[in-house]
C-alpha cells in the first residue's frame, strides 16, 4: 500500500533558544527565517528574545516565532517530500498549517500570527486574570461538570481522559482541589491567556477581518480544522474556522482520529517540540510518527522519511 503523509504543525509551549538551529543549516531555510524575523518587526532582536524566556513565551513573540520555526523547517525539507495528503495544526499551528498547505505566503502567516497574538492579548487586558490548566485521569465529560462549577471551559481535548481547560486564575485552585479529590491529575500551564474559550470571543471578528485582508487562497492540500476535525479545502471555510478557533474548543483527539480515517500511514511534526507526534504515536501507534525535533540533523529527518515514505 502506498504511504500517505500528514504534516503536523505545533502550537506554543515547546519553543526554546535553539529552535532555529537545524533550519539554519539549510541556506534557503536560513534566508527565509531571516526574512520572516525581519518583516515581523519585533521591538527586540531575535537573540534577545531567544535568550529571555519571559519574552520567548510571551504571546506577542511566541506565536509568530513558532510559525516561523515551523515554516523554516518545512522549507528545508519540502523538496525531499511527496505532497502530503493532509496538514494539521494545533492552536497557532493551524495558521502555519495553511502556509504549509500553500494557502498563505510565509510572511503573511507570520504577520497573521502576530495579529492573532495581539488580539488575544487585548482580550486578556479586557478580562485580566486568566489561566490554563492541564487535566488528565478522568473522562472528559466528568471533568466538564466540574469546569462549569468553577467558571472554566474546555480549551483543548487531547484524549478520552486528557484535556486543557481555561478560565479565571482566581478559580483555578478551587477547580484543582475539586478535581484532585476525584482522582484527576492537574498542572497549571505557564500561560496567562485562556485561549480557545469564550474569554477570547472579542478576537473572533477582528481576526476574521485580518484573514480576509491577507492573500489567503484555497489550500492546495486539505487542512484539518481544529474545531471540527473536518478537511478544509476552501478559503471561506478557512477564514471561518481559523477565526472561530481562538474562542472555541480544539478537538485535537478528533483530529488525530481523522488522520486514521484518511488513511494516513506516516506523520511528521515540523517542530519546534515533539508533543503532537508523541500524542499521535500513543493514540495511533500504527502510524509511523516522528518530529523534526527528534533528530540531530536534517539529514537524519530525510533518512527516516526515505524509509517510510514511498
């Protein structure tokens, strides 16, 4: 059976000071990266941002830099890959996914990521004191009942008994205690924006307008919608789903299942980080899955792909 490749584009959380190093070993990818960072127009230099976690994990820098890193890795590897059958992105990774799928120029994707971050930060200023909480060990439906009691919302569903919830920081301790008492495991994420919840509702309409003002076109390869796991092939649907997802639950569990339904046999996470590939490997071990971050060189990535992609 012929292999079918999916590309995975990560969200925030795994960025680090060396996340551009592998892409920079490819001259074309290095030139693209320099262009993307220059056009992003950051107030601080890239070296200063990478050296300071407070900056690197701040929304206004993290979102565009994660997209830039993902697209630089894709640029370095694209000529060695067959056309993917699907592209999927997690949170801000969905913006990168549309660029990988040929629907957005890389510079527009990074600019859109920066606009998205600014709109989300504006929602935080309008309603300060937000938090994200990772929860596992209980069925999602059971956790949802506790979330409603503590003014929290489902942000991302990653498994049958694992999720991320967003809500008011002042209510987080009470929610954690209630969940721990029923056998769940919890951890507070180092994020102060309750993304993918109604706290971000104010960003939806302006983000849709920003998308409409960019050179977005129909993707050449279907992109999985984070909020529905359906395959998006048209610009109008892309605008709708990309704007809605900042304030609606990401169904990453369903996206992973959709890869199987589409006959995907190989999946490569473009990095930074390897969280998506690990989740997919655990849920669907029959799919040969790795991340660029698992390798020490682009040659190592290419060698693995050569063994698995026909």
